[in-house]
C-alpha cells in the first residue's frame, strides 16, 4: 500500500530478539542489554499473525533481524512460518555470521532466500575493537558456509567509522571480497542513534570515502541511469564478480523512496527508524491488527533530519530495531 506521501511500502524489517552474541560499540552497551522475560517478546504465533496482517497491507518482503536473530530459540521454525504466509515473496535474514554454520541448512530448508552479514572489518584487531569479541574467524566461517550452501545474492554490510575502519587497507580488504566472490559489499554510513548518538563528529564518515580509496570503482548503470538496489548506489571493481554498494542515510538520505516499516521484538511498530513514534501490535488480532498497521503505514513520516546535522529522534538502540 502507499503512505500519505505516495511511497509504496512493501518491506518489513522484523526483529525477533534484542539479544546478541557480540557487543558492537555503535549498537549495544559493553555490558549488554537488560534481558527481557520470555513473555516480553513476540511469540512464534504472534510473529506469524503480524506477518499475515502485514501481507494483507501489501508487504511482500520480510527481513528477519535482531539483535542477532540466530540466538532466538526456534529461529528456523519462525523462518518457516514466515515463508509460508501467502503474499510474502522474499524472506531474508541479517546475521553476524557466527552461528550460521550450524543453522545454514535449516534456514535454506525453511525457505530463507538470502542472508546479509554484518561485518565491519577483516582485520582481527579492528574487528575485536568494534565487536568486543575475538570472533572474526567464526564470522567468516559463516559467510563461507552460506556460499557453500548455495545462497545467492549474499550481502556483507560494513558500517564506516572514522578513525577505526576507514583506512585504505581496511576498505580495500572488504572490496577485495567482491573481486573473489559473487557477493555484494555495502558500505553504510554510521548513524547518530542509540549508543553512538553523541560520538564525535569525526567518527561519522561519508560513504564517498570508499570512492576516494578506490577511484577505479565503476558505477553500474542501466539505460544511462545509475543502478540501485533500493537504498545503495552500485559499483563494481574492474573484473570483480560481485558489486559494491554505498548507502548514505546521513549525507544523502533516501527518505523519498523509503519502502519499509519495522517491528521490534516486543511488538512495537515503527514507521520510521529515526522517529520516536511507535504503536503496539500486541494483543491485536484480525481486522483490528490490520487496521492499526494500515494507519501506521499511511502515516509514515516524510523524512528524518539526520542530513541537517540533527541526532536521531529514535528512542532505541540499534539492537532493538534491527537497523
């Protein structure tokens, strides 16, 4: 369905847990998060009902997020229930990769179409600094397991942090993955939300930094128009098998074409990541649930204000809303 600004909203990012087995500095406090009770998060049945209502509203793409979704008990069954919903055409899952080897076959069998990996560095020291865990080899094992299992269009998302992973060597290391493998590496601008809302401005680096490091990147185009996968501008290294995407939610926001809503693991629908506006879906069923979702989608805010130098108005850490 369309919102009040005429945007076609068809994409649901659904968090199934706020817990994670890493502690990325821009996402979670070092001490972790206050653990919710089992009854505080959406049950498998509630998740399936929300997805059915979303499909009735025209949603046909679902991304399962967290925290880290693979730490959620019953994650394969959750995926199976979502892929079985009539009208849902694409189901993806975002992960840090660490648990992928033990779940990859189950996810494939459950009908998950694609895996996205959060991987901010191929340097073990930098990876440890960002995630606060010595787990780079485990994360990479997850990427290789997904490739071996035959998952197509694998994306690797890397958040650029000034003075941390924006050096030539760091960026080149990630770019090289697209030369050797048919994967899409997407560089994402750090957003001033949650844990990093008040970090020094020097930490917030434009995605153009990638083009400074690798001017040989060729912009992909179709019929003279720049190619995009919705939110990222696409490039390719000469001779590369995969693509490189630049996602610029701060320096060049894509609000006019935003096509998504979010639901937290506690059942709060967020029409915009950077808005404090939320509506609870718990306890709603049938026409009432669908009606609340339709009103929230129609009332989706026109844009955020990050480009104007403002901090995010979102009230949650990234681990609660899945990015």
